[in-house]
């Protein structure tokens, strides 16, 4: 079987379990803060570690690796 055929047969990735820490934080925020955090997550110029420090200082315990995993869409948020 060709690789292309095998790849075409892969099932889509389904979220498994609850949302990741970043997703849970987004769920708790008001609309303005959610939009600002979403924009920061989408901005490659904003470092994940700096974003994690800022969020942690505001009571949202998260680390830079979790931020990066969420950015890559490689978390339970899908």
C-alpha cells in the first residue's frame, strides 16, 4: 500500500478528554480577555514562556510547554 493511501485512511484526530489547561483558561475568561489571549496565542512573536509567566502571575497556572502544545493543536482541545 502506498503511503498516500495509508494516510488517506487515517481517522481524524478526536479530542480525548477535557480541554487542556489553556483551553480551560480560555473558558474562564470574559470576552475581552479571551479575545486578547487568543490573539496572543496566534501571534508567533509572543513567546510561550512569557505568556505562561504572565498567566501564572494572574492565577492561571500553566507552563510554556502547555502553551506550545496548544498552539500546535496537539492537545486535548484538538
